């Protein structure tokens, strides 16, 4: 009889653990969803991306300026390809817009 009670307790405790684990996962998902919509959290996530985008933008601008200077001075021909400044600028402005939305909504 004692072994039957232990067997009965075993599955119930496993089911209880599974429910607890499931509830914890749901709570973590809800917390992560709340953080995604939280303007402060989103702002903190966007700042490193904005910094990286600005660095990339300045690097491309410098490369394009050097390339164009070389062409103007007759050192290089315009055959070589350079990265597009307008795409990098658009990416930077897109991140700026997202940051602005976070600041306005908070």
C-alpha cells in the first residue's frame, strides 16, 4: 500500500513540476513581450545599434570621399565599386526614427 501511495505521489509531483515550469515559461514570455513594448527597454536596445550605424555611416562617407578625391585628382578611374552612402544614411535615419518614437511614447 505504501508503494501505491508513492507511485500516486510521483506522477502528481511530476505533473505539478510540469505545470510550474509551464507557468514560469509563460511568465517569462509575458515579461519579454512587455519589455519589447516598454519604450525604455527598447530605447536601451536601440542605442548600441544607433552607435554602430553611425560608425558605419561615417566609415562609408570617408571611403566615398577618398574615392571621389582620387577620381578628381586623376589617380583612380571610376570603375571600382564603393559602398552606397544613401543606404547607410537611410538605415541610420530609420534607427533615429525608432528612438524618437520611444522618447515620444514615454
